[in-house]
C-alpha cells in the first residue's frame, strides 16, 4: 500500500520494479507509469536497490517495510527513494530518504519523511521512529528536528561509520 501525502506518493518497491531499475530509466518509468528524474538516485542508492532486490527475492512480503519510490504527483515523476529499514521490531522502525537535487528546497523531503513517520506511528507495533544522519548539521538534521525527532546519541555504525541517531516517541 502506497503512502500518500499532499504532493507525493511513496510506492513500495516490488521485486519486479527493482529488476526494472537495472534495465534503465525508460523501462523503470514504464513499469511504474511515471517519468523518471535523471538524478533520482545516486551510486549509494543503487547499492541499496541491489541489496533490497536480493532481500525481496526471498521475502516479498517485506516490501511495505522497506524501500519506496518517491513519486511527485504534480508532474508524475520519480524523484527519489525512501522507506524503512525493516518491519517494526522491538517497537521501532528506522526511516531514510533521498530526493533528487532538482526537487530539493521545496519541502518534499520533509513531506516524504512526515509521511513515513505518520505511517509508522499509525501501526500499533511501533512505539518510536529512528533515523540516522551524518554527524554534522545539515538539511537532514533540520528535517528531522522539524518533525519532532530528537538527537539521542553519536555512534559508530559498522556500515556507515560515525553517525548521529535521532528518535521520535509515540
């Protein structure tokens, strides 16, 4: 089920959609029924797409709690990725998001993150939402603060190195 906001649709990425990513933007756009912004995903996102595709191959029911395509409804364009790092577990989910540079500074990342937070907290299994950022003040830290997440600790992530952890309780 898609997460909808005023201007966005966050569509769960299915295995077949992620296979289309590897075939190029034209094939992906046709599969999703949208245009595709040329800068919708960077190299790190492509690595995440490949890992997600492999994960969904063995567990397709994970799709609603993993990667989502962020689609700008006004112009019908895929503009980024967002979603969760797994099903609710231990009362928590973690969110992440990325918006194409051409669509930044319009409040769309805030809107996408708000949609994910609201969706997560509507699930009775979720007591709190987590997010991680690089350990510097940035647009992402501003977005998280705007949504009510609070900084809780600096830590060394085994995959990402030093990060700041943010949390919003129900």
